């Protein structure tokens, strides 16, 4: 039997080759790789035992295997979706964690600055209250005046720095310490805090410092 010569072989680049040789070469390769065995034909009729065996095999093996394969495919698809969603959620959590870390660092820096400010204020307070520290001129007198104004009430508004300066300029005696009786009655305190130059019956002294009081 001669080699077939289809129309496509007329333009073949290798004119001496043929498809028949290719087929025989492929058959030889398949024979080497896979040992060809003779197939035996089964009888058309089967026994009831064989039918039952095939049915049980289909029920116990084929159907569960098919169901398991379908479930695995569906489960795998859902797992892939969950992995994608979790990846996006993880990225969001990482961003939030970075923002929280930055906020914590800012709070820590603020706490350290406040501690430094408190330490510096404490150090300055200790330096100002040291034995070698001197108050500015008149600072102690101003403190005493403010205490008297608070104790005697707003009606004793003459307790001001100008009146005290006038009193000290003319050599008058300094204020005495308030007694409990002065604190109980503002009128008594005002009468007891007057200068000795004021007359008992309301006549004022000729001293201008006493007149200011």
C-alpha cells in the first residue's frame, strides 16, 4: 500500500518525509513507554453479585468522591474570598496600629515635657525661697496690706500702698498684728487699727499720715 499524498504535502518543506512515517514513529514510541496489552472482552451478561458489587461501589465510592470534590471546590472558593478579605482587614489594622503608636509617642513626649516643666518650676521655687533670697522692696508690705484688706472688708479701702508709704515716710509706727477680737467685728478692727494720733471723739490728728488712715 503506497503512502498517502494529500494536497498539503505538495508544499512540504521536507519532500522526502511522509505522515505515515510519523505515525509509525509515534506508535513505536508509545510501545516503548507503555506496554501494550491485549484487551479481553467481557461477556454481555453479568451475575447479580457483580451488579450488586458495582452498585455498592458507586454508592460507597463514586458518589461520595464526587460530592467531596464539589464541596472542596466550593470551600476553596470561599477560603480564597476570606483570605482576600482578611488581607484587606489586616492592612487596615496595621494602619490603625501605626496611628495609635504615633499618638502614644506624642502623649509620652508631652508627659516628659510636663515633667521637665514641673521640675524646673520646683527648682525655681526652691531657689526663690532659699536663705540668700531677698524679696523686692515693699513686696512683704504689699502682702501684709492685702491680708488686711481681706480681713477688714472692702469698706477699709484706705489700706493702700500710697497711704502706707505716706505713713512710713513720716515715721509712724507699723501695723500691729490682728487679734481675734479684730477678726470678729470689722468696726472694732477698724477702730483698733487707727493711729494713736486720732482723737477718741472722732477728732483727727494734724499728722497727714494719720489723716490718710
